C-alpha cells in the first residue's frame, strides 16, 4: 500500500515539521494582499534544492493548500483578496463581516475550504493512479495534443482576451526556445551571447515574471491604507446544523471545483466564479447573494480549495500543470530529478503518493491552524508592505543565483521582472507566459519525435483517437471566447434595440 | 501600445533569425520550425491587438495615480523608479564587493524601508536594527542552514567582471 506508506512518512518529525511550516507560511502569504501563494512558493523553490525530494514536495504542496485558504482572511476582513482565488469570497464575506459577524463569515469559509479539500482529495487519490496507467500508453502525438489543449485553455481564460493570452503564451514559448536545441545540438536565438547557450533557467524566469513584477506593482500601492475589520475566534466554530444546511452547496461546489481544477490550465479563481454563480442560480436566497449570504462564501471557498487537489491530478498523471502554482511544482519535480507525468508513479512512487498524502494531511493542518490562529494571522496583515517587499527582492536575488551559481541569472531575473511588469500594465496576463515556458519544450520534443516516427506525416494527430479528441478540445477552447463575444454583442444589440423601441 | 510594437519587432527579428538556421537533417521539422512560427505568431497577434487597441482608442496608463497617504508625498511611479535605482546600486555593491554581503543587504533594506516611511526617529532606529538583523540572518540561514555559499555570489560576479 504505497499510499499508506506515504501517510506514515508524513508523520516523520521533519516531514511533519515541513508540512505544518508550509501550511502556516502559505496561510500567512495568502492572507497578505500582494503576497500571493505563487510568489511565496516560487521564492521557496530554491530553498528546497538541498532538501530531500519528498520533503521538498510536501513543503510546496502544503504552501499551496495554505495559501489558497489564507486568501479568505483578507477577503473577509479587508475586502481585498489575498489570492486571486478568494475574489468571489469578498462578495459575501466582507458584507457579513461588516454586519458584525466576521467570526461567522470566517468560520463558514474555513469549514467550506476544509470540506472542498476533503472531497477533491478523494478524487485525487482515486483518479490519479489509474489515470497515470492510461497516460503511460500515450504516444508523442497524444502528449503534444494535450499540451496544446493546456496552452489553449490558459490563453482562452486569460482576462477574457484570447489574443492577449496567446501573445503572452507565444512570448513564453519563444523564451523557452532560446539556447541549445537538445535534438540537433544547434544554438537557437542567442544572437551571439554565449551566456544564453544554456537557455533561460527556470528560477530566474519564474521569480522575475511572477514575483518581481508583482513586487513592482505592489510598490505602486505601497502606502495605501486599507480598511480592516477586527475579528475574534468567537463564532468561528460552526454548529452541526449550519454545516448540514450547506450540504448540497458543499457537495456541488466541491465537484465543480474539482472538475475545473482537473482541466489543465484553469485554476482556483475560475472554479470559485463558476461555483458561486451556480450556487446563486440554485439557491432559494439568490437575491441575498452579495449582501453577506453564507451560501456565497461556502460556494466560493469550497470550490477554490477543491480546485487545488483537482489541479494536482493532471500534474502528477500527465505532467501538465493545472495552474501557475502547479507550474512551480512541476519545476520542483524537475529540479529534484523526478520525471513529471505518467512515469512518476512507476519511477518515484514515494513522490507521487507523497504529494497525494501531503494534500490531505495539509488540509487537516490548515483547518486546525485557521480555526485557532486566524485572529492572530489577521494581525500580520497590518505589517506595512515597505517591510515585506524589500526582503522579497533580496530572496529573489539569492534564489535566481542559487540555481546555477551564475550572477548573469540575477540580471536575467530583473529583465524578466521588467517584462512581467510591462506585460501587466499592457493587460497581458503573465500566467500563459509561464505555462507556455514550461510546456513548449514538452510539446516540441513530442511533436518532433512523433513526426520522426510517422516519416513526417501530421495525420496521426487526427487519426489517433485520443490525439484527435484533444485537438478538437483545443480548437473548441480557442473558438469558445469568440463565440461568447459574438453572443454578448448580439445580446447588447438586442437590448439596445428594445430600449429604443420602448422609448418610442 | 509601446510593448506591443516592441513585441512585433521581436517577433520579426526572431522569425528572421530562425529562418537563417540550417535546414533539418534526419528529421522532418528541425530546430528552426518552432521559433520561426512562434516569431510569426507573436508578430501577427501583437499586430491584431495593436489594431484593436488603436480602434478602441484606449490603453492602460503606465503612470500610477496612487498618492502616498502616510508616507512621503511623491508619485507612485517615481517611488518605484527610485526603488529600482536603489536595487541597481545594491547589485553593483555586491558585484564589486564594496562591503560584505550582510552589510550591503542591511544597507539596502534600510534604504528602501526608510524611503517609504514617515522617517521618525523611532522608526529610523527600529528599521536600522531590523535591517541589520535581517541582513545577518539571511546570510546565516543561507550559508549555515541551507549551505548556499553567498560569498560565491560575489566571487561569481568578479568572474563576470
């Protein structure tokens, strides 16, 4: 029973220490607006270089679980999502807290986060091993097609603009192409700079685009004070009847969150939005949504936590990241010489099952820490950003340097930080950039080896059933936003025509 | 719009550079296909977005409108640019080994933190103490606990210089 062994390993003193530490740091990072989970996990990655691989993964997965839940605190008390995933929690969490029930709002959110994590963990544990067995049979065309689906999904959901997402993705893919091409030995796109022969390292790019660009954004708002409501542990413990009244909402939101999390490239934020709108349409109190309705808090928080475990399914079975944070976990697997994808269960079962076990234990630890420490963690939100941001820059410098002991990488990181900042100002999302940076080499290697097998024929892309299904999905994903825009335009035209008719 | 124009140019340059690479040997696609088509895609997509923005006549403003409330009064972008300048000085201090890593880090942290503060005597003293503590703590954690040789950061920079 490898999963049972993994659970036993979770309670080894050092492993459990990393797990609790990871959840705690994740919650705090998630609670502080401007310090996202992706940021703190990317910063922690270089610290794991010298750790045993399972412990490193346990630490990062625990941070993932903690940061997704921690966003609830600032969303409820400050009307600011600590993480993007807590965006929908604001709509009802803050109004309920403002009505004098911050403990109850937080209690519902924590309970929902816990249940969402539990239900989705069941799918993670039961789906991952058999899926990985199926995925082992995937050929290069199937892997190329599924990488394409992931890239298209990411671009399609990027801030509502397919073109902006595709530009960001194309740029990330180009950056990944720089350096020596392993297949032919030719040097690509270095323009004579020998330092670029090895390509851009994962950490300088990650830390620059994800962390430094966000730090720069935060510096623009560094001394802007935010309204914060006080809270206490009172009312945070839910009564059985409160939980029972939310049973269908909890189950439905967990399933929505898990399913959206499993889809490559779609993260917790989309899961929370989908779950919230579904809960509103199903609720008998739909008119109360947005005014402090517990159904809304439960729907949003259940789904965003369920998406965390859902997103781990494609990561450990296919090596396809489900979200930006999963990209960092993918990077962690590579850094620790573990092969992401279907072979992970065969070659490194302790790592694959370790991730699964850590996700569950971290969920319990998150519940305990949030229930008892939330009032104290809420006080950490008061720390001014001018004391948080400069040390983050210092950690970024060490992190980018430590990957290859090259000072050049520090400058590269600052270059990508500037690029990420400019992209954000130009409304180009940085998520597709990072995911394309990771997925493009996988897609290229597999397409080229597939074409070598098929003597240059592209037909297997459509004649292989699974590959054809994935390609269809990719095309549908690309066309879906265009269809949505046209439908919205025709609805607007219809509405304006009706207004004109009414006026007349 | 400026970034999109730059990206269009980057796309053209990349596609041009990829087109000049040797053709594929013993494989259908070769090394140049991906960068070439990605360069073309970047140019076309940036062009489409540029045209859309031009037609819509709007662009995200590059200057922040934030006014600092409890700190010094200057524009947000000015504050960011000054921080970038201080960070560049910090990197040069590491690169040319002006002072030890811990001291340069403490000085950098102090400068940035105090720059955005009210600069009361109490805060200056507390920030100075905190920055020194963090500087030495970071050096201790990385060198003694995580075994990352920070001094090699300076040695590496000498090699580059």
